[in-house]
């Protein structure tokens, strides 16, 4: 009886299902103000980043500081005319180095927020 000597190793990418987004994302660059939620403690200052893309269910932002997956953030997006969208609460889904001492942070929408406010035209001024 001869033994099969073909390698048994294979790429997991071949069997791993491809991640398919179920919602469209708009490549939209906007200024994003965010802070930890709830705002307590010495690290509760507002930070500034920028959006890379937006959808009804979340957004991806570029930021100077990493955020841990599962963290909650309060987010305000500045529209093209400078008005602030309604504040919303998001959950950090993932965080990865961008390669230039910055980070890409994937955020999952938990409350009615920036994209819903924009769609209905209900952008409001929010004092920082």
C-alpha cells in the first residue's frame, strides 16, 4: 500500500468565506470629533479624526490614537458646511495601524446618529 505524499497544507483563505458588506459605504471625508463614552476621567477630552467612509451602520475613521475593540465613543461629524451632526454612540469594531503613526478605526453605529441625521436633514449644532 502506497502512502499519499501530497501536501495537506492549504491556505485558509480558500475555505474562509469572503466578508461581504451588506450595506453600501460612501467614500466620504469629514472631520470627526470623538470622545470616550461616558465622559468621565482624565482621558475624556475631545479628539479629532477624519472619516474614510460612511454607511447607515457605521464608519471608518483615521485617528492619531488607537481605541480598543469594544470601547464606546461619542461621535460628532462635521458636515461640508461645518455644521455638526447629531451626536451618536458607536462601538469600536476594530482598530489597525495605518503605517504612518496613525490608526484606522472601524466603528459600529449603536444609536441614531450622523448618517440618519444627514438623510433627514436634521443636522444640529453641538457645542464641544
